[in-house]
């Protein structure tokens, strides 16, 4: 009974010349800016200064993050505060 043959390692079968000739750089394609009017919901025109500009992306700074944190805190706390006031006023009846 013969033992099963072990296939050669795949590393030994690699042709070094073919691998070294592969391109190593990535070509960046510059798309022209759209001159078409952009509309929201196919009806409302979006002003040029509010459209996405890939050359000048929006920066999410610390001030913007703090603003979103405050807005989120008030958004969550006001309904809870109103609910507690409502429950407190009905418990005395």
C-alpha cells in the first residue's frame, strides 16, 4: 500500500519574474465636475455652495461634534422631563 503523495508547496511554483512585473501603482482618475443641476427629491434645487465638493470635503471638527452632542442630549432629555412632569401631575388625583 503506497502512501498518498503530498502536493508541492504553492510557494515553490510562483514565478518570481511574473510577480515582479506586476504594476504596483494605482492610477487616480479625475472626474469632471458635474454641470447638471442637482435636485433633492427630483423637485427642490440644491444650491451650489451646499452640494458635495470632493476637493473641499466637510470637516467634522471638535466644535461640530460638541454641537451634535448637545443637540442629542436635549433631544433625549426634554421628552423624558415632560414625561416625568406629566406622571407627577397625574399621581395626585
